[in-house]
C-alpha cells in the first residue's frame, strides 16, 4: 500500500510539472488580445472577389465552403519566402514569458493546413491584437498586429513564419515542444504555442 501511495504521489507530481499552468489557457503573451480576421479572394473561377470575417481562419474557410461547396485551394509548388521578395523578417524569439509550449507535430499539422492558402488577409488595428489562424489539440498559430492601424498581408506568409519558429525554437528532447514569435519589419508577427482548442 505504501508503494502504491508513493507511486501515486510521484505520478501527480510529474503531471503537475508537465501540465500547463491554469492561467495559460487561452492566454496570449505580453498583453495580446484576440480579434477577428478577414479574408479576401476568389471562391469561383469567374466570379468577383469576396470577403469573409470571423474569429479564426477555420471560420473563414467554413464560410467559403458554404458559398461554394466545391471550392478548392490552388496547388502551390513553392513554399519559400523567396515567393515574397518584398518581405523582410524581423527578429525571432523563443523566450515567451507566461506562454506555454505546444506539441511540434501538431504545429507541423497547422503549418501544412496553412500552406497554399491564397488571398489577402486583414487583421484589426492593434497594437497587440491577434487572430488564431490555426489550432488543434492545444497547439496554436496566431497572427498578431502591433500597428495602431489595420493590416492586409498575403495569407501565404503565415506558414513560412510559423516554420521559422519551429526550425529555431523546438526543444531538442523527446518532448518535441515548441513556442516562439517571429516578427516582420512591418510591425506584425506570428506566435506559436499553447491554446485551449
């Protein structure tokens, strides 16, 4: 019985170490808040551009498919930042205070989901306003605006910036966890880390 109690106590202590703190749930770092995102693009071959707004890109995509159930994202053969020669990366940090880790393989899934997304994406004026553009199994990718004006960018940039974070910030141990923030010189950024979803 004493052996069982000791093992039980050790298990609970280990769970406390690896579990995210309660205040990590749905919390962005450094005072960032969640806002809406708008997508603008074509949903039919010969139709005009349309726009949809929602709290996440999954919500946007649901609206697109509601309008055109046979819609497909175009195939993209290239996935590098060389496709966006006008862009200039800012600094990257893996040290996000008060922000918890995500599982790398789940973030990889999110990056693959975002690859090939075309169109222009809009985020509300900041500073420090974000939209959750991908999230599954508590592992999220956020797009954040630090400008005091709204912002339009090419949606295809998201996956590239998130990949930079994965490449630079993944813990090199069996946990394979990742968190980080990649900035752009136009005063916006991508954040990767924990979120309750």
